[in-house]
C-alpha cells in the first residue's frame, strides 16, 4: 500500500496535470483533495488535449479509479460539462468516478458575489468561479453539501434561507437583481439525479481501499504559495493546496502518507495579483510567456513570468515535506543565452534568513541572483538524462542544490512521451 501526495510547489500552473497522468498508471486510485473548477490541469495525449477542472487527471488511464474528496467545492454545471466532454472524447466515466457526499456545492450566488467583489477596489485576481464565497459559507457553517441533496425538504430550507440573506445583500448593497429561489432549487434537484451514481462515503471508501492494499495518488490543485495559511496572504486561494490539505480534504490520516512529490516549473509564474520577486517585466518575461504558452487553462489570462526562485522552493519544501520533484518545462529555457536563479532575498541590503509571507515585506524584497549559461539547443526530442546538454545538467544540479530537493522526473514538452525519468 502506497499513498503519495502531489503538490504544486510554487504559485500553481506547474504542470501537475501531465505528471499526475504519468504517475497515475502506477496507482489504483487518484484523489483530488481541494480547490474547485478554478483549477485547470492540462494533459496532451497524441493529438488530443484534455483540460480537467474537477475530475482527477488519472481519469485518462482506463484502469484507474478517480475520487473527488470533501475538500473540493463543486460547481454542478462545470462537473456535468466535464463528464460530458470526457465521455464525448471516448473516456469511460461510469464506475470509475466517486464523489464525496460531504463536498460543498457552489451556488449561483457564490459566483455572482465573487464577480462583484472582483469588480470592486479589493480585488485579488480570482477566477470569479465562486470558489472563495463557497468556502466562506463552508466555514461560516451555512454551506450546502452534496449530502443535503438527498433530503428535498432540508435542501429547500437551506437554499431559501441562504438566498434570502444573499438577495438582501445583492439588492441593498450591489443594486443587483434578486435570484429566483424556486428555479435554483429545481436546478440542484436535477443535478442530484444526474450525479447520484457517483456519490459515496469517500473516507470509508479510501480507507477500505488502503486496507485491501490499494495504492493512492492524492492530487492537489493550485500551488503551495497560494495556500490560505502558508501562502502570500491575502493573494491566496481559499483552501489548502499544501500536503497537509491532502488529509483534511480526503479523509486519509497523515500516518498513511508514504511520500510527497513536488511539481516544480523550471522558471516561475503567477496568475492574478500579489507579490512576485523574480517577475520579469521585460523581453525575457515576454519570451517566457510566449514560448511556454503561459496562459491560464481555466481563464485564458496571461501568466506573469519570472526566473526560478530557489529561496521560495526551500520554503515550499519545508512546509510540504517534499522529498522528490518533477521539473517541468525545462525545454522553454532553451532559448536563453543566460538564465538567472534567485538564491535569496534582501531588504535594504540585509539578507533574509526565512521566507516572508507578509505582504508588505514581500513587496520590498530584492532578489539575489546567480547567472548560469544557457544551452541554446532543443530538448523536446530527448529521451534520457545523458542526452541533455551539459549546461542543462548544470542548471538542474544547481537548482536542486539551492532548493534542497532531489529531481526524479524532467518534462521537456507537453506530451506524455516528452518526459525523462531519473
């Protein structure tokens, strides 16, 4: 029995979808443990591209069972659209997808409030998918869970009470049209009929699977530096993408976790607002964006790009317990004469000993760089570590030493076979 956690080790968009797809072949179950449809995990197989938002990337392996844990917030329309899309592309879902009865549902008012908040002065750059407001209701103890769909009377009471509160807010504060209670109740009861076959007691299901010797891969969304507790607050997501969130979002106890694998992009990107010490606002940044196709899989927004940040990775390694990493998009750096790596931060000439998650401190830091020569040769067709140019090997060795991790996999392109295992 093996239980492995996959963690995005930077600000998300590290290429988790591809790596989970590759690793899932070696596991019996893949479990998504947090986030919502704001995530976008992209997998390319042959000439087909799959972009998954809620369903674990393991669904593309026909012998793998997939689970959506209680830590995920579910948008009914997004889930049904994703199921329909996958089935239309020849992927069998029935009997392979299981959804926690304790997962919370994103309601229409969550999306509306999210969009209204982002249009105001306190925006943080969310996707507007209702994720934050749904988690707010969850922790305010007035959220609506999938299990509530089983009792029509309870569901109606909860929806009516929540909509009454939100309609009052929408009308008096935002001057918006009130929501139709009866229409929303009807939509969610129809959703219950559509997903009833997938609903299960996930903690019981997963712990029973472990007792039977089944292996499990836990898949996080976003990245560690977007964690609500350990990220660059307040420019964070509303859940826990760190390895600790894997337990609370699935029902698997921490004593069962065998290993933690970090997914690390060969440079750094960030979507939305917030501090980004190594961000490049010049031609190099634009080149990284263009060559790396750095546009959000969910929103299409251009990602902010910068050099690799080893100081950040040291922090991420510490809070996640990362033992091994998969390096992605190494091929993107093939176009640079010189490549910089951030090895530390300083404020007013004083070098910092620890990573600052305080917003004001983060905005003041100056990155300390070391420069390495580029390799200026194509990597996308290489199949072994020995074939890599010496400069690429030196770069990998340098970031490994500076960040304190062991590299076990290198991605040199978006497709499954463009992967080197060490």
